[in-house]
């Protein structure tokens, strides 16, 4: 493969980090693997476009962006993390290094562990590497 | 009367901790109510009641994501 073709297959996020689309998919797979309580997850770029998701990417992007818009509007500054626990499940959102991770888990999921895993995969993605 | 064997003491102690942990998890499941918590830079956090305007909107938005996640995940 030529260098131009390789670059065409790569994506650049707002921080300038370069990663392949497959890396985002592997990051979502890793999140699912790490967290048995997880029902679904997605990774969005800073513009809210879905890079990878366990289900319908467009719906994850749309509803994830809506959640973050509501969360940003609730306070005086943009949120870094969102945790909403309902009777039907728990929703997590995390902004890190210009990327967004969304996750839905069963009730009583281990919050700090899940946020730690989400932050780890985003950090690895933003660094241009594979989620490890 | 002979003292208990050391391994028996250790087992009793571990069982005691496990019982405490199980009771804590049971209490947590019973007492935990739905909540919406937002975290900001610098570690600041804010809670929003479900019956408030912002809290209500957060719960509606979260409910949509829960619906999206209903599709089964391959493990």
C-alpha cells in the first residue's frame, strides 16, 4: 500500500491524533469485553459523528449528542463526565482528548471502573495507538 | 481449652468481611434511587433532581440512549 493510501485510511481528530477507523471499533469491543455489565457503547469524535458503536451508529451519535447538549446546558460550563442512573439502566458519557465515549450498563454497574476503562480506551485512541 | 487453629481464624475473618460486603451491596441496591450527576473539570460535580427541569431533560435523554443500547451486543 502506498503512503497516500495509508493516510487516506486514517482519521485525524481535533487534537491532531491519527488513528485508523478499525482502532475505534476495537476500542468499543474492548470496552464491551472489559465490562460484563455493559449493554452497549459508542465512541464519537468531537463533532459528534460515531466512529464505532455496538448498535446503530447514527442513533448513538444523535442521542449521544442530545444528551451532551442537555448536560452542557444544565450547568455553566461543558461537562467532562455524565452519569445518570435510572430504573432501566445507567448511562455514562465521557469527554477526553477530543473524543467522546458513551456507555449504557445494567443498574449498579461499578461507576469508577467503567469511567476508568472509558478514559483508558479514549486516551489510547487519541494517542494514535490501539486500545490495549 | 485449645486455641483455634490459625487457618480457622483466618477463614472466620474472611467470612466476616464477605458477610459485611454482601450486606453493604444489599443495602445499596435497596436504598439507591435514580440520579443524574454531572462532572466538570477540576473534579467538581453537580446533582440534578429528576423533578427539576434540567434533571428531567437529562433523564429523558438518558432514556433514549438506553433504548438505543437494547440491540444485543456480541461478546
